[in-house]
């Protein structure tokens, strides 16, 4: 029940206020069970949580593999649930060996650490991160100082304090600890808000635009899809001329053909960019004869009026969707032929004209976005094809990630989704422009200079080390006490 309630903190309900109370129930269960049982309860609750949270994975792709469609949901859930089991086991160990005051901190740090581990690396699955949905809660300012994993820690700490007190409700010490933690988190949030640089970001002065074609995935993949996309995106982009954008962003793979092998098509886009007087980003495929890649083609009329000026290749691909990780023989497995054959891109330069691109899946990785800050971009561009997920929670959760990236990095974000959600996000996480999910729409607005907080300098790995220290120090202290006896 608590795993279900925790899921309800995410879209489509987005009842973020349920999160700490759901966590309280989970921590209560972990604290009252034997070690092995705690791990099993943790795993079972994680399995429920992720099965519910990943249910939108196969919205469109599931039709490609027929009876095997449940694998898209159950497969990742079976693995990701280990993060819950880890947090449960460490919490149960803390109950037995650590100071009573340390248990909520160990539980919260272990959960945040498990979330970070499962959300990092090429095989990471950064979906259903608690910090992502909590960025829409009053805790948001904390993300500018401790990132999404800091939000997860704060949320779990609130729940763990309550759950630890529920184990022994007559224990005055635990009640005081719970009250102290809730007051402490509130105070830290207030201080973070007061010191938040993004509260006073400079007035935006650069006009940008995003085009949302509103073409459903089933239509996009049909024979007529390419002609429809070319016609619709061209007309919608030309209509932007009167508003004089300096940059226009199209979504991921709106052009469903290998543009490298069609020079007239590239020339068409270059002339379109010249007509509008803006740098144009076009999502398409790029096959150089050796690798097949998911790309954003950049047409800059100030650099080249006849062809591509620059190219961004997607570096972080979706495993078992865009490519098959591991040995080549995996391609012989049933339905493996339905999995894409893309190769990870290698970009000599990731930031162009002060803007750095993230294609779809990449924007969910906080470490990937933070790594791009080495070029000190003024603006993040997120091009995505959320049409795969229809009207499920997928597009909404993906849009929440754009909010979190803006707050973490202190940068403006311009987002273009094939069917939404598209918009512009300010460094404080406010959407200054936002489209509805589904229909064709354009977004036009202004962006400005960065307003980064401390997290932009610290990054996720520093927070991960902090979580290790918070979770590990009570055990070290307990070991020292035992030796002293």
C-alpha cells in the first residue's frame, strides 16, 4: 500500500505530499522486520513501485513485440527494485547496530544512494526518481544546493523520522527527533530559498522558439509520416519569422530518414533557417556508413546557408530500445530485431552558440547535464519524442525532469516534444511557456543568463559521497564504541 501511495506522488496524480507519509510506512516496515525479511519487504515494495511506475514503457513499443510486451515493464522493475531492498537492509542493520538517533538518517541516505546508483551509467534507468517529482513541491529550493538526490534525501528523511517514531510511539526521544527533523528540513528549505540565486535571475533578452508538430507515433512511423512532418514543421517554422527568434528547436527524430544521404533535404533546412534568420535544430537520423546515430542537425545561417553547420549526436542511448548492450549474440534472441541499432554518438563539441543539447533520454540523467556545465552553456535544449508514450504519465514525468535540470544547473531550458510537453523553463524551475500534451503548437519566449546555485559547482558525485558518509558514519561510530568496551 505504501509503494502504491509513493507512486501516486508521481504523474498523473502528482500528489507529492503523499511521498513522506508513504516513506514513513516503508521505513516502519523495514525497522520492524528481521534482516532478511526487511530486504524481502523492501524488494517487494520496490517491485510494486516500479511496475506501476514503468507501466508506460510499452505504450507504443509494446505493439512491436506482442506477447513479450510485459518484459518492457517487468524486466527493468525486477532490477530496479534492488535499490529498495538495499535501503531496507541498511535501515534494518542500523536499527540493530547504530545509535537510535541515526536510523532515520541512514534510511534516507541509503534510499538516496540507491536511487543515484540505479540512475547512473549507460545502463542506468533514471525514471521514478523521487527528487524529480518533489521538484514541484515546496522543497524545490534545496535542488539548487543538493540536486535531485538531495530532494530525495530530504523527503525520505521526513518519512523516516515519522516511521521510526511510529515503531515506538511512546518513546519521547524518538518524538523529539521526528519533530526536530521536520523543523530542520523546513528551516533548511527556508534558508535555501533565501539564498537561492535563481530568485533574482537577470531579465531574459534572447528570443527562442520550439515547434511541437503534434504527430502521433503511429502516424510518424507510417509511409506518409515523413511528408507530413516536412510540410507541418516547415510551415510552423516559417510562421515564426515575424517574432524574430534567434534559435528554433525541433523535437527528436521528427525527420524519419537518414539526412546525411539526402543533400537536397539538408539544403532545404539550411534555406529554411536562412529565411527565418535563426539557428535551426532538426531531429533526424545520421548514417555515416559506419555508425547509425540519433542526431540533431544544426543549421546556422551565419555559418552555412546551404548545409549543416554543426551536428550533435546522442551520446546516452536507451538500452534495449535504441541498442542492445552486451555481446552480439543477444541479437539472436526473440524480438531483438525490433530493437534499434543505433550507436552512441561522439561529439568533439557539445555546446554550440551558447546552447548545449540533450536528446530525450539524456535529459533524465543529472550527471550528464552536470557534465555539460564544463562548457558553461547559457541554455539547455531538450529535444524529445515523447509521442512513444501517448497520454500516460511518461511525458509528464519527462517534463518534470526539465524542471529539475533547470534548478540544478541554474540554466534556462528550451524543450521541444513531438507531441508535448514543450516549453521554456527558467532557472528557478518556473515554466514561462508550456504547451498542452497532444496538439500541434509553437512556443516563443525569451531566455537569459544563468543563475546557478552551489549544486552546479558540486555536482551529483559530491552528493553521492555525502550520502555514503551519512549512511556509513553511524556504523563506524558503533564499531568504535564496541571496541572501546
